[in-house]
C-alpha cells in the first residue's frame, strides 16, 4: 500500500507541477481513481499529502482543486525559509546542540551519504527522489525543532504553506533523470557542512550555510519546474504522431 501511495503522490505532483492539471481545476476522487487505476483509499491519502505540500486546497463541498502559484512566489517563500532556518542553525550552534540532537542529525547525514554513494561514484546514476526527500525533511525538522524557538517554528509553519516552499516538498519528478543528481549531491554536502559547523559551535558560519542552502534550493526548484513544464509542452498532441 505504501508504495502505491507514493506512486500516486508522485504522479499527481508531476501533473500539477508540469501544468497538466491547471490552477483551479478540480480533482475528484472518483474521476482520478479511474484515471490512475487505483482504489479511492490510496488516492485519498495522496490528495491529503499534496494538500500539506500546498499544491492542492480542500473545497468546502468535498474534493480538492489545484492551487494557483508562480515560480516567483515559491522563490520568495524559500528565501524566507532560508532566513528562518538560518536563525535556527545559529541559535542551535550558539547554545550548543545536545548530544542526542547531534546524533539524530548525524544519522540523517549518514543515511544521505549511503543513499547517494552510487551517484558519487558514477554521476550517470539517478537518485531515489522519495528516499532523499524523507532524509532531507528529517534533517531540517530536527535542526529547527532543536533551536527551541516557538515563534520561529510558527513562522516557518505559516511560510511553508506556500507550494513547494518547505523542505518536505519535492520537485523531483516521479521518473528520475540525471538533471537532479548534482542538485541532491550538493544538498547532501550542505548538510554535512552544517552539521560540522553546529558541532563546532560556529554560529555565524552555520547561519550563512543554511541561507546559501536555501538559495540553491530556490534555484534548483526553478530549473526543475521549467524542465517539467518544458517536457509537457514538447509532448505531441493526440493524433500528431498518426495514432
């Protein structure tokens, strides 16, 4: 069931990000259950997950519709996230991270290193987007929660309601390509540098690293969105290939 849910989430996310599903378009369970060839239970779970990511909004009269958003809005929200998470990194480094927090961050870093080891050896290797997304989300959540600032967490929660703004939101396509491999490798290197700065209590460095990390995330999302939408435009219309 979990694999099926992940597949449905990825397929629906691709449809929204590529523009195959337009802003304001309704996503009705019965219709999309047949369209994707799945039962309504995994579809319902997938729709709720995409609502959390900010790509869909729930309608008062049941069902969901695609949220309108621009690349500029996403970029603005990611910039704000960088400032807030940079503050979290600085606070954690200044105060000194407890050992259990350092252990949890180290575990996430090691999992990322193991996942990306094949891509480090061979740049033509694609990345498991879903697995990387879970590692990335956990690293950011551990760091921000450990900063111990409720106002900061509240501001992050509000900001990350913008589609694709949060660290949990992926723009990696359901069918991996070589385009995103260097992005993920650099993000992993950023995590390793951040952990090192926090461990050494280098507060200013930790804050700057996190803000640079967010800047790269913003640019990567822009490139990947353009790639997804460009692929959609390049597809032939029905009948164009003689079928």
